[in-house]
């Protein structure tokens, strides 16, 4: 018998350390070759460590949340024979590759759904069970861990829900089930207190947001925009589009932003406050805040200024899906020069988003609402019409962007959005 030391391998260029986010073994466990040992988070990717040998675990490097340096001991395993014999290098694969992703189709919406994509409506459930605590963790249905957890908290048996055509149950299916089953809409549930260690992606988000608010003097500006003409044009573009992707308002908004930025280079910038250098970028690398089961991620659309609305729509869907399934590459999650964030169907009247440091601005479209407005027609007569209105918020780094610049940028953006034919002009 001898001991084999499994050191944390090099799992990415420029990576010096990784955080333990989950253990699959403990001291005394028997492991076989290729068994899962631990999940490690490095930057914004979670990777899985597998055992290169068979044996018994005699020690582990630390607890969940601890940070381990590349090359340091992760697990020590007692093996039969000589542990000095060469063993195959451990395989590193993303944890998400082993989980069936929850896919969503990008549908037509009345809002910029960058952070939340609404699921397709599903038929009403056929059964009406009585609400009772059930164990749905072993149900033989297709659903993501987030959906299973929500169903467990609601006391819903996933086996009683009729899923979408692909057989996978989504949050929208739960919502539809609840709307047809009043037995589940009684008094609020009582939950016991629960402590959760802030680790992994949630810790990265917490650290980044704290650093942004601590170092950046934020200010926000909000303006109301009439998107009636923009929505009419979008509907026309989606009619007979052929193989082109269906347009939501988000790619049109990004197009408008890109056409406005040349006159406001201080908005499309990154500030290195340690070096005291502001870099005003010529190209627009547009980050789009995307909600995932692991937390908020910001994939980046490279050279957004050079893409038309249909190209942007296709790239938005691709990057959002890659982020949600954990398959986004490192270069797709960094290097943004400006970010757009939206709560999608949750909308809201106005937001004051936190800047994605070291960028100096972030733009937040809000929910579209219909409201009567006084409108002056071409005949000069003022009348009341039903219009579609949306508030646009922008938060800026006051060290780099003055209030006048932010307001002027939004006002020029407003004119372009309210005259949408200009979006398709060269």
C-alpha cells in the first residue's frame, strides 16, 4: 500500500487558484478511477476533478469555499502497489456538460429580455392534486435542479404536471399548474431559518458588486421613450422574415445604442482606476446581463456595432444559451465595454443598475406599458392616443461621465428609437 497525492492540475491559461464549490468524496471513501472528487470554480467556470487512480481517500485539502492554488494537494489517496507509477492526467470537464440544460426559445416580447426569457405557454394540467409535502427529487421527469427545488418548496409532485412537447418541465409549467390549481394558493408557507455559505458564483458576484459600489461613485438618469413606432416596425420585420431569427426589442435597442455612441465616446469606455487611465473604445463589445441557475452572468457580444439586428438577435440567443448551460468560453464572459441589463417580464418602472466594473456605464431598459398620451398629428391637431412607452435607465461612473453627457446621450438615443427607420439606414 502507498499514498498517491492528487494535486490540483492546471485548468486554464492564467489561472493561479480555484475555489472548492462541492466535494463528492470524504475521508474513508473508496474511489475508482475516473470517479468524481470535487467541483472547482475558476474565474466564471466550474470544472470537475476526477480521480486518476483507485483507492481510499485518506485526506482532502479543505472545506467548501476554500481556495486552493494550482499544483497544491487536493486529495490524498491510499492505493495498492507503487503510487509513483505514472497515471493518466485527470480529465477536466465542465460540470454543466453532465447536466441536461433547460432550454428556452427566444419568442417575441414587449420588452428587452436580456436577463429573463419567458417560457412558451403550455396546456393546462389535467390533474388537480391536493397540496401535501412530497418528495419530488426522484421523480422520473426532466427538469433542472432549480425547477425541482421550487416544486419541492411548493409541495408539487412534478409527475402530475404535463410538460411541454420536449418532455422537459420548466418554470412556466409550474406557473401554469399553479394558475389552474387554487388548492396551492392558500396561506403563505412557514419556513425554518437556513444558513447558506456564500461560495462559488454567488461569492464572485458579491465581491464584484461590492467592489463596484465601493470604488465607483454611481449616478443614474431615467427617461421615458415612446416605442410605439419601434414596436410596429419590429412586427413588420418579423412578418415573412424567412430563416432570419425573430426580433425582440433588445437587438433593435443595441443597434440604436451603437449608432449613438460615436458622439459620446466617454460612455463606451473602461476605467483603470489604479493606473489612472480611461480607455475610450472604438468598437462596442456589448455585455448583456443574463440570469442563470448559478447567478447573474454577462456574456459579451463582440463588435456589436458591425452587426445588423438579425445578426445581433442570433448572437443574443447563442450567448444566453451558452451562459445558462455553463458552456460559455472565458473570452465570451470578459472584455465588455458597455452592458445592457433588463429584468425582462418583471420589468419595473425604473432601475438603478450597478456598473459592471471596470466599465463606466450600464443601460437598463424597463417594461413597456400602454398609456394614453397627447399627440400632435401632422395636421397640427392635438389628440389623445394609446401609445407604448418604456423607461430607459442609465447608471454612470461620475469620475468619468458627467451628468450632462449621460442625459445628452439618452436624449439622442431617444430620438433614434422614436424614429426607428433610421436604425436600418447606413
